[in-house]
């Protein structure tokens, strides 16, 4: 029994990846993760922001109240936010294959990540718009601004710091989702962690991927905090 355990330990130790080999494994994976998150966040911002604006202004007290339309749109957004990402990813595999022609790789990960990120970001931005004082919108209306001008300057313009904070949260969530997407062969850090770390019991790879993900999230958070401070006048003036 002792010999078998010793042999198993030796085999396990030999299976760990050498530190010198980690860059060749992690650098391409990092590039794939950045590509996934970058594409998804572009889609999320372009699609989620108009949805948030529509939700805010079709609600009672908005620029163009539409209670029925608001209820339907809000219900759709709530459904998108309700499903855990892993369940959503598995449930829409046929749709993903129809859209991209495949259910593996970066393209296949972008579809479920976008569908999960859009409603999340829409709610974040909607809450940011709600926090804009009503007096700001009222002043813009009194000055004769068009609905588009009011939305662009009085609503979105005033909510920029809060939106940047929401964007930071959403980006971090997409980094986490990209790691989960690695379980379906989407590539990126999550794929390396599962395939080379977990399945091969390679502690070196597992530890390296965890550290890399922590660094990515930390950099995104610090960058987001800096942007929020820069966009907030009284914070940007602090020394």
C-alpha cells in the first residue's frame, strides 16, 4: 500500500506543468478571454443602453409613459436575469449553433454571454437613471430640449459616473462567465483551468489560472474606480 501511494504521488508530481511552460499555455488563453469579454461588452453596451433608456422613460413618470410596453419589456429583462449562466448556456445550445454554426469556441461563447449580460447591464443602467434627480430632467424639459436631447444630456450625461461603476461590475461578471464558458470548449482561461488543471490534476495550472483571473478582476476594478473618480467632479478634484 505504501509503495502504491508513493508511486501515485510521484506520478502526480510529474504531471504538474513546469513554470517555464506556463506562458505558452496562459498567454493565448488570456488573449481568447480578452477577445470574448471585449466582444460581449461591446454588444452589451450597444444593446443594453437603449433598453435601459426605454425602461426608464416608459415607466410612470418617464418622458413617454407606456405602462403596457414597460411591463412586457421589464418581464423579458427579468427572465434574462433569472437564469443562472450555466443553465442559460446549456438551454440555448441549439440557438447558439443556429446563429454561429458551432457550439464550441469564442463565437459560441459570445451568444450566451451576450444574452446574460444585456439584461444585467440594462437593469444597472436603469437604476443609474433613476438616481438622476427629477429636477434635472424637469429643467431640461423647461428649457425646450427634445426627448433625445434630454436623454443624452440630462439623463445619461448626469448618470455617467454611476454607469461607469455599473460597467465595471458587468465586465467583471463577463470575466466570470467567460471562465464558465470554458467548460463547453469556448477557450480562454476557463478552458485551460478545466482541461489542463482540473481534469489532469495539475495544481500548477490551476493556481496560475486562479491568480490570473484575480489579477484581471483587480485591474478592471481599479480601472473602473479611476474612471468613476475622473467622471465625478468633486472626487476628481480631491488630491
